[in-house]
C-alpha cells in the first residue's frame, strides 16, 4: 500500500527495523508455545520505545500520545502483537499525570531505562465488570499501611510486570455522596506482593494473552504508594483509559493494514482459472472496502491523540476511535481470511493467529455496546440506559 510520509516517518522506520528482527516465525512459535515474547519486549524496552511518553528529565523521550500510538501501530502492522507491551504506555500515564514528585523520581527513571515494567492495571472484578464504581476490593488504612482484600479478573501481564496500578475502594459506597468517589489508586510492587497477600491464577484463553485472576488477602501496601489523593482514584483511572483506548485503536489500525497487505499480496499471487484472483471484482472490492474503513478509523485515532496531547477532553473521540478501529480491523480480518480461502486457516500464513488476536478488541478493553452507551448519553444527550 502506498502512503505519503507523515511527521512520524522516522519513528515508523525505526520501529519497523526493530520488528524486522522478529519475523512471523517468531510470533508463530510464541503462539504455539502459549508463551510470552520476552526477547521482543526486552528489545523494545532497551531501544527506549516503551519509554516514549516519559519526560526527558526522567530519561524518556518526552513524546506525546500520538507518537506512542504510532509505535503500537507499527508493532501490529509488522505482524506482532502490541498487547504484550501496551500496558507500559498507558499505565505510566497514571503515574505521570497523578503521581507525586517522589513517586516519579522513584519509578520513572528506572522504567525509562528498562529496569522496571509497569505493565498491569487491576480494575475489573468478576462480579462488577465494567460497573467500576461498584467494585468490592477494599483498601483500609492501618497506620503506615493500606490493607487490601478482594478479587480482580482479566488482569493482564501480571506475570511479566514489576509494578501494577491498583484501583480499590477506600471509603465504603454507602458513605460517599457520589458512587464515583471513595476509590483510590495504588502502585503495587508485584515482586513483594505475589505470595505475600496476592495470589495470581492464570486464565487460559484463545489469543495467548497473558491474563489472570487476582486474589487479595490482607495484602499490605505502604502509604507512600498511594497515587494522588485518597478517594479520587476513579478520575485518575478514567484519564488513563482514554490513552488506553487510543493506543489500542492504533493497534487495530496496524492489524487492519496487515490484513489488507496480506490479502492484496495473496490476491496478486494466487492464480485460478488462468488469472490472479485479485483480478476478480468479487475479490478486490471487499479488500478495497476494508482499506477505506481502516483509513477512516486512522483519522479518528489521530484526532483523539491530538486532543489528549493538548490536555483537552477526549473521552468521546477515544471511544469512537477504538470502536471504528476495532470494527475496521475485524472486517479486514474477515476479508483477508476469505481471500486466502482454506489457506487462511493454515498456521503458516499467520492469518488465523492475527484473526484471533484482533477479535479481542470487539470486547476489550471496553465492549462495543458500552461505547454506544457512552456516545448516546454524553454526546447525543440521550437518557442514561443503566
């Protein structure tokens, strides 16, 4: 596909060069082993790509969200899966925007240097799901410690992270004026927590994504690990989720371009009835349609990132970008699989792997229907539906 160079062309070329050292065979093997791309993640961290949004004063690149999304896009466009690393981008945003100067000095230089991973965010619970304000995990202050009890589910990359962002209720729901109040954010040092109040139970799944159920049983967290003000954590988390959705939109866009590229390549090479199948409009039109949808989603991704980088409200744009990109990548995946026919199901073509991976984003990190609810209420002014 032909694209005009953009302001991020140098970043694109550099990330592509790194990814070239991890070809399809590498990710295919990781998928077969149900493993984690440790060498790939280490390479990204050592090259400084996962420290893109950390200010230069702390050893990072000081780039904005737009540049960070390009990094995620290029990983997926190269055939990889940024789901193994994207938490490093948006989780550090919580620390950047809401952490104390002491917390930033303690963690950010080591994160930028690739010495610490902050890959996990523990918000979702088995009985409340996306109804975050009703979460039941509690953090009770006792002297210079908070004691945490409760349960989380679908918490990613815990086994490959040093630090985790945790949202817990510090004031009972019955004692707050608004249900969004009374929750707080903490930095959990997983190296000390696992086996000492925190139990991790892996959840096998269809996309080889490292995700887990967590059980907190009197886990002690030092008071200095509280991020921002006690009781204001929900607001801090929401800010980070806008970055998360925009980054994942970019990953879906990378997937979409990958599927279109592979479909075009195969349609040009596959000859049936003495002609390439791509000469048939029944094959080429769906590919062209998929490409148009990816291009449109791409524009919304950059709009959301632009607003975020300017410090402006971007909840609607982040949600819409995620929806459009996830929808476009899934449609491109279907077109790519259909173009390949039976070979689309063969592991050696990598279409089935990427097909499974991109399907996740119709559901996570926020489902399509909840995005519709957000836009209906907050953009269109319709009555709240739940």
